[in-house]
């Protein structure tokens, strides 16, 4: 697929990999900012004297702003294209992170974190639109998984880099470094990212279940998206799993560093990085499993990740001081590959239901619902952990993952759109 002639040059038949590289790099740096609060939590507690609930509210502020902007971002991406919106979201979040490095007030930290969330809320519709334009369904889930792996790659890098920078200097320097690299990525994206206006071939539906038929994608309007059964189920499944995603991101380091498990902070940060790497492997790996081993089926992969999430949450609940050092790393891998690894396949499912013309709006709709789970997850987990103990926080996540698994059973075998 080639870029439109209005770009003034032929981008070449393999330029879609350059596009994926730009989207991956953008996601990596933005996710370093989004997941900064887990690795930095011990330093923020000492510097600003914060409670566990207040730590959870930092993540909630970022994702609350992301929720508000997600659907409008979907409309602007479909209207104005992914390139200009990519530049905006990187610029907004980069500036916000730079400003965070200048404050010593919890209120201002929350305010600038919400500002950063406006940028972060735009990246999913941008990436969904770009990948839908540049990749056919034969590779789309894999491409989505690779791009989504940027979330956990960024978290993994941040888990080490931010901890080291905060120990060597302080947390202000750490967040300013993250903001600076996002602004560099604005320049890179301006140079290399291009829109593709090539016509998407007509869809030919193939059905793995004769009773499951999705209406022709070209006829779907936004009202039809809101009432599409599979799309709504996926949105709720995303929301429930997102509660675990935000809780792991915000509290895994604190949990392993507290008196229950008693890991040193650097070792706890390394465990966090391990979870993020596992999530990245999951995002790519589940896409490959879905595309290559299961013939494009998405439902089965979502169900498997829900079951694994239950196992990881229960395993985390029973960690205690004196357990073998490898065991928390194993639990982190299980948490990462499930809570942080399901998103690529899920987003591929979303765009296949909505079709390329509605990919931005559909992704914005689902992300809006999903990020409600992120907004609620970390504060609820923090409140439970602070009042009745971490054990019950993890059990709560196991329960929400169990509900998500049950909902997966009600998904129809999807009709995939082959283009």
C-alpha cells in the first residue's frame, strides 16, 4: 500500500513497516509517561507524603482525561487523518510531562497529569486508524500487537530508567526526561509519518459460525456502533481487564517493596519491568496466535487471557516475605502477559467489527469504556490495599477478571472482514 500522491513521493510497497515503526516509537515514549507513576511511587510518597489512594488517583487523573477525549479524538482522526493527530498527542503529552518536572504540589501534579492524559487519550484512535489504513486483515492483529507492545516496552524501559534517574537525581528530572523524548518524537513523526488514502478493497465476509453475521461495514454509522453487541461486550471486557492493568501499573512496585514481600525498591522495579516485557510479548504473541494458529479468531484468545489474569491475581495475593526470589518474577510475568498483553487482539477485533471507515470512532468508543476501568481500578485497589490489605485488592482483580471470562463466552464467533 502506498501513500497518497499528494505527499509528493512514492512511499514504496513496504512503507507500512515505517508507519508501524513510527507508531511503535510514539507509543513507547508516551507509555513511559503513562506508567511512570508505578516506578516513581516510592519517591512520590517520600517527597509529597502521599497515601496509597492518592498514588492511585495520579493514574486515575491521566486516564480520566483520556476517557473524556477518546470519542472526540476518534471523530477528529476520522475527519482530519492520523498524521496531524499523532503530532498533537505527542506534543501535548510531552509539554505536560515537562511542566510536571517544575512542580512540588500534589494538586499541580494531578492537573498536569490530566493534561498529559488528553494527549494519551488520542493515541489509540490514531494508531487504529493508521494501522487499518496501512495493513490488511492478514497482518492486522499482528501489527496491532506490535504497536500495542509499545505500551509495555515503554513501561519496561520506564521501570528501570525512571527508578535510576529518581535515585540519582529526583523524580522531577525523571519526568522531564520522558517529556523531552516525546518532543523529539514529534519531529521524527513529522518527517516520516504519512497518511495513506489508498482505497480499501471491498470486504468479503467469512463466517466461522453460520448464525453470526456482522452487517456490511460500509453501512455502519456511529449509532450502529453503539448498539453493536460484540463491540459492547468487548468494551466491558476491556474495562474489567483494564482495572487490573492500572492496578498492576500503579501498585506492583509498592506491593513488592512493602513489608509483606519486602523486595528492595530496585529489585521491585526490575520485577515491574519484567511484567511490562511479558506484556509486550503477550501483545505480539497473542496476535500471532490469533492470526496464524487460530485462523483469525479473537474470542478464544481473549478468554485465555482472562483465565491467565485470574491465576496471576490469585498468585500475587499469596506472595509473602521469604518466598523464593524467582516466584514474584513468575507472578509478574503472568500478570504482564494477561492484563498487559490482551489489547492488540482486542483492538484488531474492534476494527474488524467497525471497518476501516469507522475505525477511529469505534476504537474511541471502546477505549472510553475501557479507560473507565483504568480510572476506577487503581484508586479502588489502593483504597482496598490501604484499608484491608493488598490480599483483598488482588482478590478483587481476580473477581473482575472472572466476570470478564464469563462475558467472553457470550461473544459470537466473529465475522472477520478480509481485505
